[in-house]
């Protein structure tokens, strides 16, 4: 993985995306709405999944049989985070439909 070089400006993308989402999350929690939490979890699942997929494709394409410890743990962490965020998204959708069904039932 150390052969891949990307300009340092690429790292700014994380902050450009994260800061507005954090501000939106704080405002949304103040208004007791969880749409930003859903969006943030969905984006994290996508990006962690893409990173894991890219790392796997790179290792397979190069025919690498051994990888560094940092790369291995990064890969494992990305897979776990992707899965965790997918579960969060699914649970939020289920929770929304349960609340919606309860409202309809009470009418």
C-alpha cells in the first residue's frame, strides 16, 4: 500500500465533509430529528466500505501474500466500521417505520 501516492490536499476532503455534518448533527439533535445521524452513518458506511474494497482489490491485483500490520488492522477496522454503520442505518429505518406504524395505529 505504501506505493500508492496521493497529493496531501486529498486529505482535506475528510474535513470538508465532516465539519458541516458535525454542525448539522448538533443542530438536528437540538431539534430532536435524526436525519443527519442517518446521513452521517450512511456516508461512513459507504466510505469505509469503499476503502476496504479498494485495499482488497489492490492486494489481489498485486498478488501480495503478506501485508503490513497497519494495513491489516486498517482493513479489518474498515470492514467492522462499514458493517457497524450499515446496521445503524438499517436500525434507524426500522425504528422510523415502527414509529410511523404506531402513529397510524393510534389514529
